């Protein structure tokens, strides 16, 4: 873990108001993690992002600084939230995905092929799609993906290999790495709000 994150975490553990700096630092990255995976629904991406920070904030006093980055820790939480989201009735259908976002493919000439690849990726099983984005969009190492997904490194390699074979007919796999990180304004944090108590 870099020294800056270590200092921010220690400060936040002493004074929870300081957690805002970690929120500001990582909000966009976590938001983009969700935005690309749930069909570009801004509201859902924001809700899942806020849920990630709520969980991280509530676990702050128990968090132990290790060699792993705080971003990896947040991604682990986000991944678990995403898995639960996929299992819920609200899972987005392919029809809701829409066309490939223009900012993603601005520099790709063959837009039709790009759209086909995008649609094909959306139809992959959620765990394959997730690993694909981690590897090619976020540039994460196999060991990092394994930690986030709670799989062995061999399992991650095998999944990526199978996924590449499924996409073998699409020459633009390498362009997954060109997905831009969506620029978004960091909203007011909701992690400090007290959970609503349901009335009986």
C-alpha cells in the first residue's frame, strides 16, 4: 500500500470525518467499475458505489493496513456487491444495454464490429465479463484479480483463456483496454447516513 493511503486510513480511523479524502480519491474508479458492468445506468452505478463506501466506512475501525492497496480492498467489496446485484431480480437485460458508448470507440473505425464485440461481451457470464474488464480495462495483474474474486490464480487464468476463445472471432479484444474511465462529478457521500429503521 502506498504511504499516502496508509496516512489517509490512519487519519480516518482517528477521525471519521477524514474518510472523505478516501471517498474523493476512489469514488470515480469504483463508480466506473459498476458503470461498465450494469449497462451504463448512472443511478444504479451510483447506488452500488455508495453501498460500497458505506460498507467500507462501517468497517473502517476493523481495517488493517497491509501490502494490498486500499483500492483492491474497495474492489473486493464492490465485486461482492455486484455478484449480489446480478443475483437479484433487477439484473439488467441485454435490451437495456444499448449501443456501445461513443466515447469508448471514438478512435475505432469499424464501429459495427466494435458494437458486435460490445454486445458479445455483455452476453458473457458475469464472472467472465468481470475478469475481462479487470484484466483488459483496468490492467490488473492475475494475482490482484484472484484476490478480488476470491479465486485461485490458475482459475483466473483458465477463465480468461476460455473467455478469449469465445471472443476469438472479434479482432478488437485488445481495444477493451481503450474503454475510457467515465468522467463524473463526485456526489455527496451517503456513507455517513444512519440506516433507516423500518417501522413495524
